C-alpha cells in the first residue's frame, strides 16, 4: 500500500464514521438533561476535539511523507482512532444542542484543577495566532510549518517528537475529563482516549529511540 493510498483509506474511513454518527444523532431525540454550555462536558468535548484535529492533520502528513512503513502505519492508527473519537465527541455536542465551537477560553472547563493552574503558568508564548497551542502538548504554527518542510528521517523524527508531546498533553486532558465530566458516554470516551494514547505513547517513544532522538520537553507542573 502506497502512502497516498493509505491516506485516502483513512480519509474515507473518517468520513464514513462522521456521517454515520451525525445521521444517527439527528435521527434520535435530544437529551432532556443535556450538559449546559458552561459544563465540563461541553468544554472537554470541544477542546479535545480541537486537540484531536491537529493530531489527525499531522498523522495525514506522516501517512504521505514518512519513509518507513512502521511510522506510516502508526500514523494510520492515530488518524483512524482519533477520527472516530472526534466524530463521537462532535455527535454528542450536536445531540446536546451545542455548536461545535464556543466562546469560552481553551481549557476553561478545567478551572480549579491542578492541571489548569499549571497550564496557566506555562505562559502566553505557547499560544499561536489562532490559539491552537493554548492546549497542552499542541504544536505551534511554526512547528507545524517546519514539519511540512522536512523529508526523510528528519521528517520522521520531528513528527514523532511532536506527536509524543501531543499525546502527553492529550493524556493530561483525558485524565481530567474522565474525572470531571458527568455524561457516561463522554467519560467512557475519555477513558478510551487514555487507553489508546497510553499505548501509542510507548510506540512513539520506541520509534524515536530507534532513531537516536530525544523527546521534546513538556512543561512540568510548577510547585504551587
């Protein structure tokens, strides 16, 4: 399977999943006790959805550009898994009667937690023009641009570094989500994200070590 045909299959899979989920939701009835606009459920679904979108975009690029079959296969796995999870989160938002994006600051749903306090101490330098890097582990616009300019093993190393840091942030968010959200389906999804990204993290670390490269630093939680 060529890289480009692999990317096409993943795109088709994600599209089918999204259409099926949205059609299924629209065919059903809205929940009478749906989470409110300011709830942790809505905030988590939106922010984790944004987080997943960047991972999927980077994975698509790796499917097309990574020279090794093992990195391309990992990228396919990440894109398909997170595409499915993204569709489920967006379907829940639609079912609850909320738009897919809102005006609340990123990570506001974690207010009052240790993770949110540490996130606030990381500094504004991690936020790009679109605010994409306002969530833990996300790549900046400059990092994404640099990735698109590389090829060969240099591309693979930076992809693995960025995705490993991305997963570290995703795990932090999913752990908080599993504790804070009230909806059973969303909590189960947060737990599924924890499981899948924990497993993928080990693979990312192994592939990076095989290439003699170190992980990118991840901001540590400062002492209160």
